[in-house]
C-alpha cells in the first residue's frame, strides 16, 4: 500500500528501529484490509504491552514509548496484559466510507480473540493539523452538540466506547539538520522560531543558530475496555 504520510513523519528513529520487526515478532497483532482483487487498501498495526491497570502507567511519550515497551516486554519474557494500536492507515481512495470504524472494530475483536481486555491507542487526531497552534489539551475538549468529539477520528473511538484518557505530549520526536528538514518539507527555514509545517499537528521548533529543527508530536491516549463490548 502506498505510504501517504508527510516525509518528515517517516523519520522517527524509534518507529524506524521497531516498526519493520512487527510482522515477525507480533504477526497476530497486524491486520490488513483487502479489496476484491486482493490489493491492500488499509492496515492496522498494534502491539501487546504490560500495563499496570492505572492510567498513570500510560507513557507521556505515547507511540515511541509503547512501541519500545512492547518489544522490551517480549524480549524479557513478559506477556502483555493490554494491546496498543500503533497505526491505522487507509488508502486515500477508500476513505470516507466508514472503513476506519470497521478497522477499529476488527482490531478490538482481534485483541479479544488473543485474550486481551484492554485496547489503547495514542490517537493522532485527523483534524489537528489544520490548526497546529491550538493546544492539544484545548483541541481534545471540543465537542459537537451531541456531546461527541469534534475531531472525526476521536469521534470514531468514542462512538465505540473509547474513553479519552489524557494527552501524551511527546508521542513522537523527529529531529534533524535544517538541510534534512528542507528536504522533508520544501521550506526555506531561514529564521529561528516555531514554524507551521503541512501535516504537522504542532509547529516545528527551528534553530538556525544550531542548524537544527525538532518536531515533538502530541497524541491522545484513548482506552477501550473490551469487557464492555
């Protein structure tokens, strides 16, 4: 399936260190959706991890941390007590038809099949990149008149019983030289400060003096108690 993430989103060193090993180490937690001609049109990646049962045990480093934790748990012989979603991605040609909800339902059913009762996700709100200067804590509180989240992906989770737990403020960290960031974004980046970048949920911090830029992406921890499903 074609990768449609912005170029800079493919440069998280934690993700790059572990993601390619998911099909080998955790094949039963990886899901794909196929078209009628057996073409992959969507996918869900997830991983088991040891969770204490307390909200405070969900790491502020979100995706990066739970990915590393899941592999560390497996390497140390600890059986996961919960599952975390890592990525849900749909071919753009098949978006808007309810497939995202179906993927979430399948991921939840798969977790139950594997003996798990708690499904988490460091959720990346789909509409946040349209207003990167808005604090994630403010964005996540927005609701419609029916009480559901304004953000479409968060709304999909809540409709299926998901509980918004908290912001994970440093879910992904991507850093590089200004030359690298210019290649990734096509921007000149000639002035220090916070720069809005297409596809980023928050501004990128640019330092011309240090020839360096850093993007720290916040996500939202959501919990699905599958005992209630």
